[in-house]
């Protein structure tokens, strides 16, 4: 646990504790974005910095930071006083590895919807015990630190994701931009987000407690969160040992508010707004999914399979055609064969009849011959 006072769930008022337990104690964060932006490194940084104090430092949850090729989930149990939260972080392969990147976010959208679907099906079961809930509560979208603006691909992907889940934009590798360039870039990104009507997560700010409101305002003002990911402990010029990235000109510190917004983002996720992320997921995003699904299908009915791949559809159509033709051909062949069998039987029957008549005729002849040669006749002569 991080030195400065835990993950905060135990700090919530009592009534909220109950909501947390009622809503279930799963919390799932997903990381998404172009390849090589440090998504996997970010996950490792989260686990290294504060979430779990590993009993054995060698057994830290550490993912290999090679290129991620599949959606994978890292789980950790976060415990504070008597409250346990099962934290899952979903890592996804980066976009932009293919010649055609259009709709490369579809696997992400599918993953999000599959979790809603799975929860929906379990919710309809008579026994709701042991329900597995992997609904995504927050999706961090990694933006390349170009210093210019959002790419069209980012806009489309963020639109698709933001309409389904709490979307939190982050600027990756913030250490590669100067503070002034970062400030300008943040503004440009926010301008595009509002101009394009991209739905991003807006944390509630107002609170009864003055200092909480100030802190919330501070957190919201930092969107999109600039982050630095690192696993290395390095020494600063003034002799402190910190997690950060060493450069000839100095150290970019992960947990320093002057260098990046890592602490604010971590705080938003697992300290100040975890509960809000959970309840907006339940009340807004999941509810939207459920009502959309319920409009188109009956209670308990499975989700219809998507048949929207044109290539597969054409192939399926051609196969069906070929199959029907083949069945027709076989049927014809069978009918012809049956016909020939019938005529053969008729022919044989006729033959048999002719033989029969012949036999009858011969018998008659024999009989008449026999009567002609009988002794009676002979004597009469
Ligand atoms: N300068 C800088 N480099 C970073 C930062 N975070 C990660 N990197 C480096 O960027 C490279 C790619 O990092 P990954 O974490 O594998 O990136 P990824 O987004 O998971 O990539 P894919 O799995 O291919 O999508 C690694 O060499 C990291 O060391 C950062 O904050 N600043
Ligand atoms: Mg990765």
C-alpha cells in the first residue's frame, strides 16, 4: 500500500461501504491505444508503485513488455481494512499494426459488450450467487504524444468506446514533450474531444467537503492525464530514489505532479472516484446496453450472432447454393434409378406372365393329348 493513506474505500462514509459491497467488489480497468505507447508498462507501473505491496519483491506482478498480441487480464486483490476489491487490469494489443487499421478497435468494443452480455445472462439466472462480473469500469485511451492533435483513427475509436464505457483519455510518454508543448497538446486534444462530441468520463466535482471539491477540481483540470510509465528505480539529482526514467538532463519522475499526472490518474481510479466509476458503469453504460438488447429480444434469449462480415456471408451463401444444387442432382438421380427399377420390374412381370400363359397352354395341350389317348377311347374304336 502506498504510504499516504491507502486506497480510500475505507475512508468513505459507512453508507457508501454498503453500496460498494452491494455492487460487488470487482473493479476492472482496460488500457487501449496504438501499439508501443506504453500500455503494458503502465500496468506494471501501477502494480509496482502502490496497489499491492508484494510480500516477496521478486514475485511482483510483472508482465513481459514485449508487444502485446492478445487481450489479457492481470488480477490483484486490493485490501484495505476489511474491504477487498478485486482489481483486474485488461491489457489489449495496440492498434496500428496492420495495413488497414479501420475498425481495429472492434475487438475492444466486443470485449466490453461481451462482459455486459455475460453479466446480463447471469443476472437472468434464478441463482445470482457467485456471479462473475468483468464489466469494464474505466477504459484508458492512450494518445500518442505527437504535440499536434488527435488522429482520425483516435477520434473514431474514442467515439466507439466512449459511447459504451467510462472513457479516460491519457497522453502517453509525457516525458517526451516539454511542459509547454504538453500544455498546448492537452488543450488541442480537449478541443477535438468537444468538437467531435466524444463522450469521455466526467468525474463529479462538487462535494460537501471544501477540500475534496478543490482536490476533485484539480483532478478534472488535468484531463487528458499525462503519464509516464517506468519500472526502474533511479536516483534524482538531489539524491532521492524514485520510480522514473533517467535522461542525461535529469529524471522524469512517475510520482511527481510536476512531471506528470500519474498520481492524479491513480487517485481518480482507485481512491477518489472508484465508486462513481462503478455506479456510472452500472446505471448508465450497462443500463443502456441492457435496454438496447431488451428491445430486440425476448427475456432469456441469447444474443443473436453477428453476421455482418460480408466475406463470410458471401461464402456462406455460395456454399448453401452449391449444397442445394447437389441435393437436387442426387434426388434426380435417385428418381431416375427408381423409375428404371419400376420399368424393369414391369418388364419382368410381363415376362413372367407370358411364361405363365405358355405353361398353362402346354398343360392344356398335354391334357387334351392324354384324353385323346385314353384306353376308353381306344376301346371305343
Ligand atoms: N519515454 C517513454 N517510454 C515509455 C514510457 N512507457 C513505456 N515506454 C517504452 O515504450 C516501449 C513500449 O512499451 P509497451 O508498454 O510495450 O507498449 P504497449 O502500448 O504495451 O505496446 P503494444 O503491446 O504493442 O500495444 C517500451 O520500450 C517502454 O519502455 C514512457 O512513459 N515514456
Ligand atoms: Mg502491450
